[in-house]
C-alpha cells in the first residue's frame, strides 16, 4: 500500500457549469462501467490511483487540462454518476471538497453497515491518510479535499488535494490500498518534487525514534514516484503534446470512421470527428501508464470549459456518451462487439504511431475552433460563434 504519486497544479477558482457537469457525470459513469467490465472494480481503483491517468480522465471529460479544478470536478462527477449504482458496479465514492471531505468517515461507516465490510476500519483509514499528508509529511500544502473510492470488498483508493496559496499551486496525492503494511512508516512509494523549502517527513523508516519521541525530523525517501508537474500556461502548446500520438489518433479515425465504424456501432451520425473522440476515450480506457504523460492531448477529445484548447464540442460529447452506453448495454447481454470496436480503434492508433504525419498542433486547433459552432461548441462564456474574418483597411 502506498501513495502512488502526486500532481502539482496551478490553482484555479470558478465552478463547473451544469451543462458540462451533467455530461461529465454521464461520461464518467460510462467509462467506469466499461472499465469494470474489462478489469473489475480493482482495476478502476488502480487507475484512479495513478496521477497521470486521473489527469487524462479529467481532460477527456472537458475540464481545463492543467488546473486544480480537475480533482474536484472528476471526483464530483464520479460520485454523481455512480449514485444509485454502487452495488451494481461494486464501487462507492465518498467525501469531496470542504464540508463533504469531513463527512467521509460517516459515509464509510454507513457503507460498512450496508455491505458488511468493516466501516469503522475504513473510517480510521480515511483519517490516517489525511493525517499523514497533512501532519506527518509537511510540504507546505494544506489539505482541503479528500475523496475515498471504495470497492465492495473494502479495497480503496484515496485522492486528496492540498493548497499553497502563496505559490498559487495545488498538490494532489494518490493512495492505493493494495498490499497494506503501515500507514506511519514509509507508506508512500516515495515522494519527489520541486524544492519547497524544508520538508518534514515523519513517515520515513529512519524516523522511528522521531515518531516515538516526536522530536527528530526525517529525510526524504530516495526512491522515485510518479509526479506530474503541470505548467502554468492555460493554452495547449506543442511542447505539451506527443504529436505522433495525435497524428495516429487522427489517422485511425480517418481510416476507420467513415468506412466501417458508423455501421459497426450502429449510431447515425457517427463520423470521423466522433471517432477521434472515441479513440482518445479508448486510450484512457485501455492505455498503459506510459501513455498518459501528456494529458493535454486528451483535452483534444471534447475541448475545455474555458475554451482551451477549444470550446467543448457538445454534439461530439453527447455522441461519445451514447456510443459508450449502447456498447456497454450490448456487452452485458453477451454482445460486446461495439466495445471491442472501440478497443480496436485504440489498437489501430498505436499501430499507426510513427508511420503517419498530419497537421501541426496549431493548425489542428485552428480547424477545431473554425468548426466549433457546427459541433455545438460551448465554453463558460456561452455558445461558440462563427469566426470573424478580419478584412484589411483600404488605404
């Protein structure tokens, strides 16, 4: 058991508008259900415990690709989307931000009463994990969010986030319950990040005397963890994206979308643009950890609520949800060809990596902005408008 990694993010304010929040809940529900079918509830927990994957999930859901708000919005979307289906899917989301985080222990006790799992032990775990990251490891970030995702057998993942107001940064911490040994001695895979001044770490094994006496300070562990350090810029830049993977996704959609995917998925109106989004969703569902080091790329599936990299393409978003939901329903009836088709789309994109070329990132984003109105584009300022052609002034 241990903290599987951290993410350092620019601190953003604001809230998610309802037109996006409701869709995030539907897409999150569909993606979790597809993952449960493929990997079981424990597979979902492992993915949520990976900071790169979590960030990619938030991006494909249409959140601002690098902001601290991804943490709150993803956990909120999953809690809302899975509500009422916890027993069926084998996963329950507890906690949240602010006052909701303080309710986590009572929610876990109630979960235990419903399932027969030791809810008191889970509540103690919740408090311990929060204490470790707020008191035993003092790195300058004050916790304000605590999400606890628990499977029906008591396995769990914790995602929590702290704030450093002076630096305008948030840090997200991920924990996974597998192979539990100790909460107070080296529970983390390790901790690594930019220098933040003196850091107190009382969970180091060398700090056993310090824990007993509450006097000595410990050294940082010397192993390596998954750490995601997000840039401060809001726009998506060339340096943020592995372009060959984007080109492979576009090529897979162009080759398979118009020719056979519309018939295979039996969804009227499913063309190459929807298949592009599905290919990115498929990669989040089936990709390995090494493929999530450029989370900005996944914001190209549906866009972002602040208009970066382009307004959220609502018609594409809704079609993605519809395709996933129908595929899941057929898979539960033993007819999984639609979900298999989505998996093959991801496989085709990987085969094409390094073999195809395409537009520059700037040209691709410009094309998306030009066609945004046709795709039902919207951001927090309102619906997308036609791009204005600026004519030179006659002299």
